[in-house]
């Protein structure tokens, strides 16, 4: 893993009711709300990120091993 997983987001990325600054929502956040409203709430209000997915290196390693096996 290239970086340590930190589940907390910064204060600038959390929604605060009493704040006068606008809360920006990206397309990714809208898609997260569409797929899982609970995950969106945890991300936007509580500041908890989703864990990262496995890296591309695992996929390419498995692919190369399968290709070697099939060629053999």
C-alpha cells in the first residue's frame, strides 16, 4: 500500500449546518449518495472516508500469472 489509510477527512470537506460557507458537492459525491445514502452521510457529515480499493498492481499481477498459465 502506497500510503497509510486515514479514514478522517479534513474540516473543509465536512458539512456543517451552522457554517456560512457553501458546501461543495462533486459528481463523485452525488454518485456515492445515489449508490449508498448512508455512506454519503458518513462521508459528508461525519467525515469518514470509504476504504481504498485494491491497487492496480494486484490486478495486473494476477492477469500476467493467468496468461503464463494458459500459455503453458
